[in-house]
C-alpha cells in the first residue's frame, strides 16, 4: 500500500482537493459497507463529481460509443463508395484524368 506522503508531500492546492474529497467519500463507503469488497466505488465517485458530472460522463460515454462504432462504419462506407465511383469513372472515361476531390 502506498501512503499519500510517498506520492505527494504537503500538496494542498485546488487540483488536490478532489482527491481529498474522493478519498473521504471512499473511506465513508468502506466503513458503511464493512469491507472494501462490499463497497461501491461508484457511490464515492458520484458524491465527488455530483449529478451534473455523472450526467456528463454518461453522455460522453454514449458519444464515444457512437463515434467508435456507428460513425466509423458510416465513414468507411462513404470512403469505399467514393473509391467505387472513381473506379466506375475510370471504366467509362479511360482517356480523362480522374478528379480525386469530388
């Protein structure tokens, strides 16, 4: 187990305050549950960031899922269809130069 003094010594600035709050809420949760195995870290996180922060986290997770799956497939489909259109243009207009930007 790493002690706080081993990580940061005498740090009490505004960026350190959320860590102190989270640690306090986590210790309360462990006492309330009786052991670390039964404690819920999500409750301590919710108490630290609040309702608005948790809503933003959920919204960003949903946006990331859409960006990582649906938009990627849509973009790949758009790219491949443009390559197919370019290939079709080459077949029907062999003497003309291709325009890669349209």
